[in-house]
C-alpha cells in the first residue's frame, strides 16, 4: 500500500476507464476565479499521483448546441468537457483519440 500526501484538500481520483468521473472537475473548478487551475490527481490503475490543469474556454459549439466548456490537460492528454448552465457534464470529447461521449 502506498501513502500519498497532497498540499490541497481538493484532490481528484480519475479512473482511466470511467469518464463520468471527469464531471467532478467541473464541480471543484472555481468558476468565479476562472483561468487555468491545477489539481492534484491520483489514477488508481497507475498508483501514481500527478496533476491536471482545468481551464474554462467559454461557450463552445458542439453539435447543434452551445456549452460552457472546460479544457482538461495533463502532460499526455487533453479532454474537453461540455457543460450545461448549472455545470453538469453533458458531453466529453478526447480530440486526439476521436472519442465523444454524449449524455442522453
């Protein structure tokens, strides 16, 4: 068992195969402060701590609708989270992998 220590009380646990967990980033993102924000993360499969950057890129068009959008970045991944007006995730895209997950 490994123990990890973080300097922040706001930590994200992100499973590689469970995309709905990325919706939590929209909840811990400080919308009033805006800008790029960095959060510590743990990915259980890797048992490695790291960090992830989250940045609002404003309203973006996806399909036939406009959404508040967050860009989630790590050294090897970029994910776009498309959110409704209450910041609930409705769509997730991984542009490099050409993956789109749409909530119904």
